C-alpha cells in the first residue's frame, strides 16, 4: 500500500468496499496479522474500513468509526489480545509458532503461538478461509490445558468462530504433530460468501 494506491477493502471488493464480503475478508486478514509473529501494522483508517485510494493529503473520515463500531471493537480486542492485557495471551507476544493443522481442500489453518510455554502463554489460532462452514472438522491441540476452552476470546473476536461440539482431547506435548485418537470436533463458521 502506498500513496495513490487502493486500501485493502477496496482491493477485496472494488464495487462495494464497505460491504459484507470486504468486511469479512479484511477483518480475517487483520486477525491473522495480529496473531502472527512480528510487529502488526495498522494502516490509517483500516479499523473502520476506510475505502478509496490512499492520499496523504486527504484526512481520515473519523465519523466512520460510528458506522463500523463493531469492526473498531474487533481491532480494539485484537490489540488487547496481542498486548496480553487480560493476562492469558502472552504467547502472542512471543516469537514461537507451530502450524500444526493445515487443510488446503477445506482452507482451514490452526497454529500454536507461545513465548515461554505454560499457563496463560499458549495460544491456539484457528481460521477458516473457506466460504463454507466446516461442520465436524477435527482439529487437535498442541498442548495440555486443564480448564481451557476452545471458545476463546480469539474465536469470538474474529470473523472465524469456533464452536466446540465434543470436549477437547490434547496432544501429549508441544512438539507433537500427530493427533490423539479422540479429537475435538468444531463447527468453523465461514468467513466469506
């Protein structure tokens, strides 16, 4: 993105950059940026779907933050998770990442982020890039988590929702990439139409 270039929602759907499709795709991308290693970057106005071409001579339309208050809240929540403000997502601050579930045909990815490991550190991110729900899709977890819930703030804050259909069973350790026989089942909501 550069001066005189289109913004993300405009690139996703030039005919309707503020529509449902552009909202879902751009917020899924934001969720991936905020949960990936490295330093996340926001482009001015991205948190309320600023559309059109970027020009540094044109001020942002701040009134849009009211129109897109749900997306503004999503960005606020993603920043809060990334900074570990509630004390249970320290793993998003670390540099360790393990992609342990990837299905090209279903367009689902799950990865594990951690800093030092242990309680309040391990974070699992699951994203459905398909336009279809993934009913009964089986995803394991990379580490034990007594009392953990798969319906975390990440699942609720992003356009990818996670609904536990069966109680989770865990991988024996972080290094394992093979599933245990009894895996949790999830309904992964679609992200695009």
